[in-house]
C-alpha cells in the first residue's frame, strides 16, 4: 500500500498518472486531499477520489507493459431451482399366474411371491429379497429353514404376517384320508385394499382350485376373516415370531390351533371384527341418511 501525505512532494497530475498506470495496488488519501482524477478504468464509474477514500485499481485494466486483459463476462442470473416434488412410493401390482396342473404363482410385488400346489395342499412363501422360504404342505407341516424337515405343525386357522404388512390367513379342512388330520384349503391374502382369495387348495379334490383377485375391499375382507393364531415374519433371519412372547414360535405355541384347545385370541378377534363391522355399517348408514 502506498500512502500519500502533505509532505509527499507530488502534485495532483502526478498522482493521477500514477494511479492510472498502477497495477494491483491500493492507495489511500488523507482527508485533506481534494484531488479529482479524470479517468475511468474499464468503464467503471470511478472518476474521482474524494477525501479519505481508498481505491484499488481494476486488475483487469490495460496496463502498460502488461498484456491487455478482457473484462469478465457478465454472468447470467441463474433461474431458481424448483423444489422437487415429493415422490410417493409406487405400490407394486399383485399378479396371479395359474396353470392347469394344479399349480399357481402369486407375485406380491417386489419382495414376496407364493407358489401353490394343489396336489400337496402346498404353499411356499418366498422372500425374494433374501431368498428365504417357508414351505407349508400336507397336514400342514411347516419348514422354514430349508432342510426339508418339519419345524412345526398346525391344525386350525393360522395367519402368517409378512414384514411389509401383507397377511396370509390359512383356513384348513379335515383330510379325507384321516379325519384327525387337517390340510390347508383356503387362503385370504390382504394388504391395504388389495385382496386375493384362494379356494380349493386342499388335495381332497384336485382340480377345483380357484383364485380371485381384487384391488378393492381388502380392508373389509380383513375385518370379515378372523386371523386365528398369528405369527410374524422374523426380520432378523429365518423363522416366525410369536407376537405374544416376542420369541421364535415353537410347536408348543402352534398347539393352540389343535381342535378343542383353548384359543385366547378368538374373543379379541371376534370382538374386533364385530366392532369394525358395526363402525363400517354405521358410517355407511350415516352417509346414506344425510
């Protein structure tokens, strides 16, 4: 920085000449100077230096002894970015592929699919994300670790609750080969308003399996069909969790589905169904009478 004072022997013309030829320097003038310099570096409106001001010459001026520099191009004002609209998750469609040999595949979206085989009263629940399978077949046996052996058996209505909220409720009927044994016959699959119903899965009569699908009425169907004994998918590995205990479901837990066994969940489920239907029909009646 160069500082000018009254003792500095330089007239106004010399000072202005110095400023006009200066490079990247800063000059400060005490308030007693009243000097006007009649130059405008690079079109800037700096035609005077008044008392007490500081002035840094434009580094992009054409300075003798240096190559000429172009002034910076004016920057175009950028348009304000529009905020992104929140994207709602796309609900994957359910699809059914039924074959003529008593088999069918039900795709439940990105994560799950079911394989049905009427010849064995069989349903396989497959988690497509991790490859885990639960095989339910026969009278009915359940194998959830893929070793081909029975982990548990059940007799009456049982619901398998998947991690994404899908419910698969299995209704059984007596096996015609032994009245003390039961086989899976009906499936009720719901998630939100989606519903799929399977009838005739039992091997008692091969060839009568029917699958009905709808994108409406799933919540109402969930009210109409009680759950029976409920187990939830284990989010940390294979197997199924008993929500009442928070532990892996055991054969002792599934024994509650035996005929004649005390089923403490039935009262709560029946009451919940009755209350839900009362509210639904009451609201419908209220809306029609207004």
